[in-house]
C-alpha cells in the first residue's frame, strides 16, 4: 500500500507538478511581463512555499470561514445589533472603510489574477491565484456586512462610484493605481510586502480590536476573517522578497527602491487610518502611536534584521514616519475638520474626555500643539463661527493629500512642508522628501496624476460650485458635515429612544435606501 | 532586545483555544497579551506547536492547518509540516 505523503511532498505535487513547458509559443512570449522590469530570475523551482495550503484544503477552510462569518452577520441583523454600538459616531469609521478600503480589495483581486497569469513559476502562480480569490471574498464580505449599516446610516450607498471620483478617496486609489500601472514584480513588492507585510497589521489588528471594543461584532468578524487570509498574504510578501534577493544580486537595488517608494506611499495612505484610530472610535483600546510602535517599529525592526543578510535596509524615511507618529492623526483630523462639508461621513471635535485620552497617549505633542487648536475651533463654533474651508487645497502630486503636513523631522512642527520639482518647464509640488523622491524618480508617470482639485478647476467634476461637485460624487446633502446635528445623530437618538418605547423605529431602514 | 521578536495573533474564540493553549504550554517563555477580541502571543527567536499537543488539548485529532480559521496575523519565517508548526527568526 502506498505510504501517505508528507505535507511538503503533497504540496509540491499539487503545485509544481501541475506546470508544463509551452511548446508552440516561446516562454518569454507566454510570460511577456516577466523581464522588462530588470528582475533576473534564474530558477523558479527555488521558490519556497510558505503555508503549504493545497487547493482542496484552501476551499475547505475558506468555506468554513465564510460560514462562520455569515452566521454572525445574520444574527447581527436579526437582533438589530447596531443598537449595541458604543455610539453612532463610530459608524463613520465604517463609512471611510467601505468607501476607501473595500474598493482596494477589489483592485487587489484583479491584480493578483494578473500576477497569477504573468509569473511563470507555479508556486507563485498558485499563491497569487488564492490571494486573488481571497481579495474578492474580502470585498464581498465587507459590502455584505456594511450593507446592514447602510440600511440605518448615511454615506454608504455608492462606495465604488465615490472611490473613482472623491477628493479624499483619490489617496487610496492613486496608491493602488500606481502599483497596478507597474510591472508584476513591482506590484507584488508594493502590495504584498510594503503594504501587507509592513503596514496592514495597523489597519486590521488594532482597528478591528477597536471595533470589538465599540460593540461592532459584525465588523470584528469580517475584519478578522479577512485578516486570517492576510497572514497568508504577508508570508507571500516576505517570500517574494527573499526569493528575488536569492535569485540574483542585481535584484537588490531594484527591490530596495520599490520597498522605499511603496513604504512611503502606503504610509501616507495610512494617515487616514491614523485619524480613524484616534478620532473615530468612541472607545479606543490603542492609539495610532502605540500601534505604530508595536506593528511597525518592533515588527519591521525584527524583519529587516532578518533580511539584513541579503543587504536589504529599512525603507528610506522610516525614521521620519516614526517621528510623525506623534502628529499624523491630529494633522489629518485637522484637514478633515476643515473640509467635512465635502465628505460622505461626519466628524466632530473630540470631547473633553477624548482629549484627555489624547493628552495621555501623546504627552509630547497633544497639549502643546493640537489641544489649543481643538479648543479654539470649539470656541469658534460656539460663537456661530464654525470654520469650513471653502477654498480648494493644493494637493501633493504624489500622495494626493492636501498639503497640510509639517516639518516634523526638521524639528519645526508648525511649519507646513512643501517641496518643488521642475519637469519640462512646469512646477510640481509634493508634501515631503519621500513624495518628492518618488516624483523625481518617475516624473513622466506622476505628471499624469488625476488630481481631484485640478479636475474640479478644469470643469471635469460636475460643475463649479460645491453642491455640483458633491452631486457628481453621488453624495446626499445629509452625508457630510459635523456629527453634532447630523441626520445620523438624530436617527441614532430616535433609535435609542425608540428602544424604551418599544416602537419599530429601530428596525425600519432609512427611506433613501429602502426606496 | 526586540530584534528577533516573533508573534502569532489569534481570535479569542473557542475554536482558537487549543492553539492558544498549545502555544502557551509549548513555549514557556512566550507572553500572552489579551486585547478586545484577540490574543497576541509573543516570544523571542521562535514559537512552535505540535499536532500532538494541540490534539490533546482539543480532545480530538486536529489538523494543524485548522489554525487558518482563527489566525489573525503573525510575524516570522514559517516552517510547517503535518506534525508541527513553527515561526522563527534567522
């Protein structure tokens, strides 16, 4: 009788064993994207498979994960569990999530399908195929989970339309478009390593734990369910880097350049997550800075220590990102506070209790730089002079964030930072040395950036007045603005009040979305 | 001394319990940090479990790949086979 094969052997037969040599087309024609980036692969069979998950086991476990998740979602909806949230202001985090993150999952699904087709090594093909399916699952489960909230709150009715148009969503979109417009090896270095391995823990771990803390069991479940796939994606990111560096020494400078670039791009995008972590969660188990310390400083430190034997260094400007951890969430909040009338979520100034928490978590910066600002804004609002910025901001040509970041690393946190590059007689502005380096390395690419502010001025966004543009975004008038006095706040109060009077108000969907 | 830290994060659920307990039992130097909804198991250099111990704790024959159902995140280089799962720093 045949002996049972061990895991390694089984996996080899069910991956490598399925490959073949093309006979009527040359290999470099079949895998046409594999060479042009300058990466040298001498032997794909040296690919080491982390997580030896074969297709049959993959489907079995994914089906199990989905069953568990849908059971939670069903019981969440059945029990009107949105009423158990710490506060409805928490839902604003979900709005930003469905608008800005779920479309990235879908983009990743498409791109990993491309990679599965374009890599000639079977081990990498299988890993990318599974990841492509995972990413589609994430987009679907997020849409499905958040659809329950869409019945009761505003701003979640058309995220994919918004993603392609809205000023603040061009930040995640442009990062992914940048990676998607690159070759397969740059894409996988960007998304699997710089984004997933180095930084997604910051999005999914403390934030989802925060969802648990705020009574949102449905989001915790989809978040952690997605993150269980993420562990596999992260190991793919680590494997691709080790594989490329082992294949040829000429790959090192190319890979280092990509890691530097995409670390900075992904880090800039996570400014939105920093704001969510510190300002959107009514109850916060962990600050952005604490998360950064654990999941970037310690984790990446250990990782790059490991990768040092290949000559790889920590991403360029990582020390600037760490210095900015004391400031970034407050600065991004400041930008949104100015422009919240043009967003599809609500925002409010932090309560006294929240500010005390921020003072405790940010002892070197919050009281000194940011509390006085919040107090002044509160004072102005009280006097009927709530400040909304009606002008359009200058955007960074690379990260597309309004130019509101400051010279923190230079020890001047009150001085707005901007850099200028010239290309073919025109000036282009960037928000930091990190973004300027990226621009200067490939100016031909970034001069083509679709910058929302420029597009509005060029008349490409529905009209010249703010309501015209918001209409073109498919925003409803009640989607944005201050949380205090918002439609969501009023509805939340009605729902909570309705519980005591036993009315059916709690279970009725809002009219706009029921129609 | 964080240069060679490794970690595993699991959902804090009944299904994950045999894995969490096995990590605690088989890695006496590991620390367990409970956060809302999750537990983070951390150590220096390496963390590992065996199928024998996980099965003993679960009271049934466990396939170690079942950890995919409740795993949230990890950091380290993976080494796995039918009878063990390990993450290490080189």
